[in-house]
């Protein structure tokens, strides 16, 4: 089965990805439940990967029930008649979002949300975009224009020419963009850079972004696609900075890990161009009833079960335990809630760490804009025994990495 699967992937999906899967001897996933994934050989893995999608784990029974009910009633919208599920989901997300973010447009992916945010920036008169080094906002052309990694950008250049990159937390560079400028800026940032290697931005920097955008008729775009929805120990990572953006990007965990779903949430002022003319932006599949049924139930669970508090508490335990274990191996642990980075210092060490953890039945995520960092993005529903399983596996992987280097 495995050889046939890899052959089909190589011939009809993607050669380079199939080649890498073969080289890493990756198993074939078969089913999942809660915090675990089972392969076709019956082996069980603790899922600490998934790029932040599974804050509620896999196949949360309440989300599955809501999706099944919607599937049996109206999975897709006619796009002509009134979509009641859209109305309910929009209000739910607005209520869960920071105050003043009142309007929602649902999309299918984070990159789509980035595209819409950039369109809103243009429609609101912003002719320049400020983005940060280490940023990752997606790989569609607009999103790629504000994503920093050169390897992703180079094959598709020239991209948008109205983007300025500054170092994260560089308040001097930020201020200089606005000083004596005739341009109107939109600033896009991740409060905690996930793909960049798990780097929370400084309070001073983020608050200055908010102030400068307000003072200069700019727009502050917070990309919470990965850091939002309880992932960093807050409902939204931006809550820790005590500021509210004009536009917020939402994704990953929005549908409880069941159906693709993402969104843009904005103030009435920022959303005004689309409020005036809904035809300015549309999506055939965005805001489908089946995805929104999942989102509605997920938002209910996040609020009802205090998932952000659980993520904060579990994350603190994991980071504390792993920090002492990682130090002898020269690995730096960075974390905010359940967005945790293991910085192995080199891409080669990060690759070896990924393989070693997989051998110890722990699935991780690599960092798309920082090849030295392996990320852990587990569910907030981890049990005590699963936390112990994770720390034991990490201890073994760290020791294995040290032993390998000592003998080489």
C-alpha cells in the first residue's frame, strides 16, 4: 500500500514532496481522534503538529455532530438565497473577537484572508504596506508579497512593489516610515510569529503600530491565523498587548480541525468599501454552511470550556519541563501558550530532531520561515499522561541528538 501511495503521489501530485516522504520513511495516516493519529500499521502518534489547526484535537464529538447535522440539511449555499448559518457565524465571531471588530467575511484559508485584508487596505487608501522580517502570511501572490522568506518569493518576483520590510520590534524603523511621509500605510504583523520560529513581538512595538496607524489614517492588520483562537493562551494573542487592530485575520483552529474555514474580521470603518458594494469581493465556497456549522460550535466550545486558559496552563508546564531538558543539547525553547518552538540552531539539527521525535511517536511541524526551529502546536485537551509522553519523547530526542554529534 505504501509503495503504491507514494508512486501515485510522485506521478500525479508532487514529485519533490513524495521523494521527501520516501526519504523520511513517513507512515501513512489512517485515522485520528482527540490528540492522536493512527497510521495504517496501527501505530499511534501524539499529534503536536498540524500547523496550529487542532486546538480542540481531532474529530471533537460536538463539532462532528454539528457538521453532520448541517451535512444532512444544507452543506453548501445556493449563493442566492439568504444564508442563515452565515448570519449566526458572523455574529458569533464578532462577539468572540476584540471589541469594535464587528464585520466578518469568511474564507477558505489563511492566505485568502490575507488577500482580502490587502484589498481592504488598498480600498481604504493605503498605498504602502509595512511588513516584518520573519513574517509569514501565505503563498498566494498578495500574501507572498508581505511574506519575508526570500526562497518563497524569488521564483515569483516581481511581487507587489508597495511593500516595505522592517526588522521585527524595530521601533526606530517603524517611526521613520511614518515621519514626514506623504504615503498612507497599512501595517501587517503576527503578534507571535509562528512560521518565523515562535517570536512574540514586543509590547512597545505593537502598541506603537496601533498608535501610528490611528494618528496617520493607516490600517493595523493583525494576522491571528495561527496565534489566535486560544493558541497562545489568550482568546487572541493581540489581547496581551491591550490594543485592537482595524483588521484581524483568522484561520487554523476556526473550524475545530474538521472543515477548512478562515475569516477576516474588521471594524465598520475598515470594512466600509465592501459594505458599500458586496460585489468587490466574493468566494464561491467561502462561508459555506458546513464550514460555518463547525466554526459556530468551535467558538462555543472555546468560550464555554475556557480553552485559552487551558492552553496557557499546559503551555507553561511544557515549556518549563522542556527548557531544562533542552539546554544540554543546545536547543532553545520559546513558547507562548501552546505555540512552542524548539530552536535547534541549524536546519540539519532541526531535521534530525523532527525525525527523532517521529521515531518516538510525536508529530511536529517545521517552521516555514525559519528552518532551524521545530514547532509543537498540540491540542489544549492534552491529558496529563500525554504531557508526560511528550516530555519523555523530547528528552529522548534531545539525548539522541547530543549522542549522535558526540560520535560523529
